[in-house]
C-alpha cells in the first residue's frame, strides 16, 4: 500500500523533471532525457497499479474471511435463539438485513483499508513535499481545504444517515411483504387477492421510492458542496504557482507538478467523501445485523450443564409444571405425570388445552416457570440442549420439509445414514412404494415447505426421519392426523412396533390411536381432569367417555 502511494507521488515529480529538461538543449532533450524520464514515468505508473493489485490480493483473504466469520456467526446465533423469536420474526425483512449487513462488512473493510488509509498516506506525502520544496502557503491552502472538506462531509453525511436508515426500514418492509405473499401463494389464490397483494406491495414500494428520492437529493447536495470546496482550493493553489512562475521563483515544471499533485490529491479526496458516506451507510446496514447478534438467547445452557446421562430406557416426569407464553395468559397449571421407562402415555383433550405445549417444554423450546421436568431424575434445565434433543424424536402435527429431495428430508433424521437405511425407514413409514413410483424416486424434489406432497405424504416423511433418528424418547403430536383410515391403521401398527421398549408421549385427537397407551391423560384448560387406562376412563363415564362416544358416532355416520 505504501509502495503504491510512493510510486503515485513520484509521477508528478518525474513529470516536472520532464517539462524542465525539455527547456534545455533540444537535441539532448530529444535523444537522452525524455527517453529515460518517459521510461521511468511509465515504470512508476505501472508500479502504482502493480502494488495496488498486490494489496488487493493480500487483503482479499482478510476481507472474505471476516465476511464469512460474521455471516456464520449470525447464522449460528439465529439457530440458537428461542422459538418465541422465530415465531415473531419476519423472514423476508430479516434475510434482507443479513444480506445488507454482510455486504456492509465487505464495504467497511474495503473502504477503510483500501481507500482511506492510502489516501491519508498520500496526503501526508504531498503536504510534506509542498511545504519543503515550495513555500509553506501551498501546504496551508491544502490543509485548510482538507479541514473544510472533511468537516462538511462528516456534518452532511451524519445528517443524511437518518434518511438511509428510513430507506433500509422501508426496503425490509417491502421485502417482507413480498416474501410473505409468495410463501402464501395458495391462500392468495384461494381468495382471489392477487391485485390486493400487488397494491399492498406497491404501497410499500411508493414509500421506499419517496425515501430513496430524499436520500438522493441530500447526496446531490453533499456532492455539490464538496466540489465547490475543491474548486476554490484548486484555484488558490494554481494562482499561487502561476504567480511563482511569473516571479521566477518556480519553473514551468513546478507549475505542472503542483497541478498534477492537486489532481492526484483531490481525486481520491473527492472519493474520500464517497468513502465516508459508504462507511456510514455500511455501519447503518450492519446495525440491524448486530442487533440480531446482540439479542439474548432466551434458552441457554448453564455454565455447569453436562450432557444428559441415559442408561437404558429413560423415564420422564413432569412435576407441578407451570407455564405461560405471556404472563397474562397462563397455559399449564400444576401439571404432574410420569412416563415410566419403556411405556406410552397419551394426552388427549380439546384444542387449546395445552397438549402440544408439553412437547415444546420437553424439547426445551421454552423453560418452565414453575415445577420441573426430569429425565431419569435429571432436570432438563441442568443438561445441555444438544444432548437433550439428540435423545428425543418428534413427529409434529404440522410437518415442514426442506426444499430438497425426499431422500434428503428423510435422511435429515440422521445425516450420516446410508441410502439403504433411508429406504428402510421409508418402508417402515409406508412411503417407500409411493417414492419408488415417482419418476425420480428418492431424488424427487418436495418443493418449498414440502408443498409438492400431500399432507399425508409429508407426515409419513416426518415419521420416516424420526424412525431413522432412533431416539430413546418419542413424541407423536397428532402424528396420523393427515392420514386416511387405511394408512393410519398401517402406520399405527408400525408406531406400536417402534414404541416397544421406548418411552413415548402421544398427543392425539383421535382416541382410537391411544387405546393401547399405558396411561391416558385428559386435559382441559391447562389441567389434567382425568387419567387412567382406556377401559378405566370409559368405565368412569367422564369427559373421556363423552369424547369416545362422540367420535364413535361420527365414524358410524361417516
């Protein structure tokens, strides 16, 4: 970097020597001096570019390495944030913030290392040379211009930052609406609201356009002011040099050198305004990404947390568990039950009774606000989340798949599994025949969120990947709700085989799927109102018996 700037400063000096030597003996000038000076002039020009490119080559590793490190840190941090954060987030806006932030890292390093520091080095060299070789006024005029220029640039850019921030916010909002609308493509079509979505998106674009115009207006104001300062300084310098030539204190070569210095100095100086503006904009762009990084993890491992110890089949116990998503709306009220080692406990009840919350708490997506959840006597808040979740497998009610192949989605249960193991899990989940019948087989793409598959097919893929994971504890959250009766019975048989000697929590709406459970819990408004075996609950004639009778009547009617 220093070598490049030294070569750059040397160019006007050689130009001065070339002009001055051209005024002596014409023959000598033609045959000797210009050749040497021209060669040196060309060599310095080449060195300027050569050293600049070498600098780019060396520092590109640092730039790309830093961008990679920060991007990876943000990605990991987002995965470590709680489920609450991800339920509240706007995917489109968040991805836009990360994209701009990563780009901002590139700009920040590039401008600070590649432009600002070299420009400052060149300024020091030129000012020193002008003060030593000519009178001090050349350096004073240049220094005054620099102070005015930098002060003006910083002041106006600071004022402009608010418009850039507003622009970013509106850009993220517009992007969020576009992504949200496209993700809900089918819903838009169902209600014939394509034009409504377009108008909604356009409204965001109009706001963004207004903010962008305001930002560009202030940018033009900044550029005009900068050029006025540069023009005044340039006139003052050339007037001083011209006066020196007329008075005989300076040669024509000196005038050419001063002019070349000013052009060389003010070109990067002009760019310095752009650089400062870009750095401020990059910092603004980085701001939201750093806000994401600074967001505290709601669920974090304790410093003393150790991997969970599972010897044989584990037992799970909920003891006086209290929980609320929002303080004003409690969900669970003193829930206590135990799933003995290798047994199956089923939870039934109406929607909103808190059944699925039990699964989320066991997975530790949230921490309980009262009571404890233990596995083999170990409080799950005292063990590492990674080891806890590795020991649990879940088939959720709402299955979301990656936009990749069927094989990838099944293999996600165990990323080291072979193709044979993936196919074995698919056969156990009764989806192998369907996959084999498709043109691309296991290489069939499932589409965004698995939308190319039916609800039943997605649920069977979810069952297959849980089978592949082969965990010690199983959770089935309405695992067969999207299946027809024939497939439900077939998969129920597989689930029954799968749950042998495994500790299992089954959350169900269809009571026919839980009749073989070791114990059935009936929940209502966050409380267990009945518990017992299928036969005992029917004999009791309570809520469970009512639900059973209602479902039997519905099945008969169907």
